């Protein structure tokens, strides 16, 4: 991963000034006073095109000389910043190549700039006839340029990882991405792979990945001072999930290249932390594996050991994510981190409850949870708190092992998965679990269809604020 090249490319899309840049007006409704500033010809063009300022609608106004006089972006109302914080991301795909500038008041200049950059993203690695068009934005007044560039860089990094198909991104390639990141910012990395997982007591990671010809591994990235607060992020790195012997139907398998979205989101967070030099001792743990089918695949009904000594009955091999996370969480917990956060594309139940755009947050620390929720609102990377409802913990009871890793029935699947993970947390001062989707199923402003690192910006904002108090 060429981090500096991506950063420079993003930087080239921003201008410090540009008097000749085409002005962009944000229009809330048909009575918006900004429409009165337009010429009669421009208002006639609006009428001729039957344009209305619904949220995300874009209209270019010609200047009569072959160019543009201005651009209109519909916001669908005055409270658009809460509903669609990256709304300005609707612009790049609908504008011709050129330079642009906002002339309307912006509720959040940083999110406006980030939205424009985020909406410029395209995954074209496999396109042979891609034609790039450079659309540049004059820097909005009041925004922190380095902050926005870093946020956009992290988004692009995470999206590229998730969008890369599994034939080109397996456990080894995920390790390469983490290694490149560590090398770029002065971090350290340790990798335990293959049979060494058994030697070093990571039996669940080994069991999940042993059926693949691509060796499973635990990637352990560290950065920062040992004396700083310890922040550990565990990201699920299942590079492809067939479901194992409990095989998925084809329709459910089609997007399983994104099952390493937790790892991608964790690495995107690490990029932000290291780029900003936040005062923390960062640790990112990624259990990386393919959940494949072969004669040596783990089976429903197997009883497996785990790192912390707990025996686990396998209820369904398609619930492999919580197994690899369990070993990584147990390792993280051994050093008693100040913060321990898991990020994983873990359950379909989370999508049933909250849909693809709103990841559930689980934590039994009210201050930590409220801080993360507030950071999500600030950044437009929103989360929703769900309960670690302890009465459901008994549903994980096994007759032959210490715990079953799933419960019978379809109810409360996301809650029960979070409760299973929490069983492996004993020493961490604060724990949170994020059950993310890591995918945008349809184009949205600033969020093109495809991979999306979720909760990354919210986490970063929380720690930026929290550690800034130290």
C-alpha cells in the first residue's frame, strides 16, 4: 500500500484558493433565498429542467459560453447535516472535470470537504479502460486540512481492502497490508501462522482456518509508547467465508470477500491514529483465515479448546468469526488494556435490527458507550447502543462443554454473539464490541456502493478527544 501516494493524490484534489472555481450553492427548498441570487436565465434553466432541491440532487447551470456559471446541490431541508452528513459526496460523480468552491454556509466545513473527497472514490483496480477526471475543491474556510486528508486516506485504504476480491486478498495479503502500514509509520508487527498457532495456543483460529490451503494467522501490530494508555483493537479478518461445512447458499456467499471488513476498519483506524500521532500505545490484532471446506474442516458438534482454557462446542461452522475473535480477545486481555474494542462483520441479526448503515455498539461501560455515540454523531459515523442483556447468556449453555458459541433459535443473534465475546474479557478496563456490515449496498452521497470501513471515524474522534484531555 502506497500511503504517501494516496495522500498526495487526495491533496491534489484540494485547492487553497480559486477565484475562478465554479461556485456551489446548497439549496434547502424551493423558497431558499439563495435562488434569488440567480439570474433570470439561470432560474429559467431550473424550471426547464424541472429541478427540485431534493436531498442529493445536483444541477449544473450553464454560463452561455460553454462553461458553468454555478452548481446547485439540493439538501432536502435545513437539517440535512444530521440526516446525510456526507451529502456533498453527491457532487463529484455528477460534475464535469474542473475546480469548484462552496459559497453557501456549511454546518460542518470538515464534513463537507470529506464528503466531496469520499464521493470521489472509485475502485478501478481491475478496469482496463478507466479514465480519470480530476474534480478539485477549494478548501472550505474553517476546516482542518490535515485532519480531512487523513480521514479520506483512511476511508480509501479501508475501502480498497474490502473491495479487493478474495483471490487477491487472502490472509497473507492482509498481513502484507498490515506490514506496509506498520513500516510506513514506525510500528512493529508479529505474525503467528499455520501450525505455530497451535504451538502458541491459538487453537480456535487454527481450527477455523485449517481447511484452507492459505495458512491462517494472527497479525499483531503495535505502535506508540509503552507508557501511553493502552488501546487494543481486534478486527475480524475472515478473508472468505464459505460457511464451512454449514455451507452458505450462493446468494449469501456472494459478498463474503467483505468478511474481513472488521480487520479493514481496524487498520483504517490505525492509519488515522499513526498519521495523527495520538498519544496511545496502539495494538491491532487481526485473526486472519479463510473458512473453507475440506476433509479436515472443523465440524458442527466438535468441542474445541480456546486460548483462555474455555472449551467451546461448535453449534454452527458458519459462526466462525466469534471463534477467531475469542482467541485474539483472550490474548489482548492478558495485558490488561485500558480500552479493548472488537470490530467484526459478525451477524446478520445486526442487519435485521438496524440495517446496513447503523452498526450496533455493545458495552457495559456507560461513559465509554456514551462517548463513542457522541463521537459518532460528531463525525457522521453513527452507532446505536444495544444491550449486553445478561439473562440471554444462559442461552449459550452447552451440555458437553463450557459454552456453545451460538444459541438455538433465531432471536437476539447479535446480542448473544456479543455476550459470547464478552466471556473472553476479564482484565480490560473498558470493552466495546461493534457488529459492523462494512458494505454499502447502494450508492449514497459520499458512500459509493461497495466496501466501507465503519465506526473507524467515530473511534478515532473518541480517542482524539479523550486522549487530548490527558
